C-alpha cells in the first residue's frame, strides 16, 4: 500500500463534470498523487477520506 506523495485541492474547471470521492462517493474536493514506480496515479477524494488515502499496486 502506497501513501500519497502529494495532496492538492481539486480545482473545478469550466464545463468540468462533477467529480466524486473514490471511497464514499461524496463530492471530491482533493486530489491525491501516488508515485507507483513507473507511473503516477491521481485519485480524487473528499476532505474526510483523503486523510486515509492509500493505493495498492494490484489495484493500479
């Protein structure tokens, strides 16, 4: 399990569809960036779920 290397606010863009948390399906407000050796994964979370955000290599 990898922890995020960076957590940043999710900046809404013009004409962007609504983004949802990957854990609880509330509206996403943060992006968590994970370094997975050969690539970088970006996942979106709400403010509550981002604190426990992790990614498993098998998932990615």
